[in-house]
C-alpha cells in the first residue's frame, strides 16, 4: 500500500471538454476524482448525450455541489434539484440541466473516469457479472404480487448499492437479476459476494456468474458472445454460489480470492464443455 498522497484539482492531471462544460480530474491509484463544471445553458441531452450515444445518462453520480444549481429528471419522471452544499445521489437513467445564469460546479468520485467519454463501438476486455434470485417464482407464489414487488425493489436497491461500491456499471435488469460490467474481474467477484451477503437478510439467495471477455459497448447496452457465456455460467450455479470461468480464475491469480473446481459444464448454445470454478468463501 502506498503512503499518504495529496494532489490538487487546481492542477488537474487531465481535462475532458465537451459543449458547455468540462471535467478536471486527478487520480489516486484506482480512484478518479473529478471537478464537474457546467456552464449556463448546459443540458445533458444536448451536450453530452451525443457523445455517450445513449437516450439518457446511464452513469450513477454521487457528489457535492460547490456552486450553482442543477435540475434532474429521471426516465421515470422523478424530478430533483440541487444547490450549494447539497450531497447528491443520482441513479442511472436521467437527463439534467443547469438552472439559472450561474455555472454549476461539483466534485464527484464515482463517475469522473467514464463521464462524457465516447462509448459507441468500443470493443474492450471487460469482466461481467450476471445474477438472479433463486426460486423467484416460489417466492412470488408464497408472498403474493404486492409483497414480492416490495421485496424485489429492496433487492434491487441492495444490488445497486454494491454495484456502486465496486464501481460496476449496470447494463440491465432481468426481472429478478442484473447484468453489470466491471473494469476488473476481482471487483466483479467481490461484488457478487457482497450482493449475496447484503440480500440474505431479505430471506432470499442469489446465484451468480462471472466471466471475462471482449465485448462491444453500443449506447447503453453491451454485446458479444462473452455476455451470453456469463448468463449461461450464472444459470448453472447452485443457490448461494458464485461461479467463474477458467479465464477469469486465471486472471485472478494473486487476488487472494480462493476457488475450487466446480466441474465441466455444457453451456447452452456455446458448444463444448467449459471448466468452471466456485468461489470458495462465498456464503
């Protein structure tokens, strides 16, 4: 572990500019901190949306306002406005714009690395996590529609908290599960373990699969054979298990995560048996 460090945003290491705004960033190890500056008239859908290539902002924001006011509207129509000294938490799926004639300025820790960076057509190596709730149909039958809906909402809340904690990017929900991508397999596996622990008090279990492969980001979605393989790996996991592909296990050498063989499995539609490994300390 490195010793104490101090850097100043007065001397940013990088500046990312876009219409009517900019982000000034510094990094400490794997954490990127950004000062967001939006000029009067800035609006995400006009000034950043064409760069991101998505219908709304798909990045989770947490920060503190230093100057100005910002108004946000989610895809569901929820509205929030923040001003000086407000600490905010904005989920993915929103538009936002500067209110008034003063620039908006904020500091963020969770989103500065990705915000306003072109995504369309990028093929990258990514770690993917796929989760779902075990025996969801039985839970629905036992609880009824209303109670199951409340349970599912709390499950989704807990999952998103852990995704944010481990810097995962939510791609989609699958009714009772999630697909997310990470910039490293260790974060994906640790996130899966944390999700399992965080939803245990709800009386439910998850199964999870983690795979690492090349994918293509298209707007707010991700495509590639690796995505399907991740879903198939999760599909053969037992209740409470996190299964990983052989390549993921190889990449995790030295991570202090322990695995045990889980056998060879035929993954539907992929052809040939795949060797899978079980996270040994999950539960």
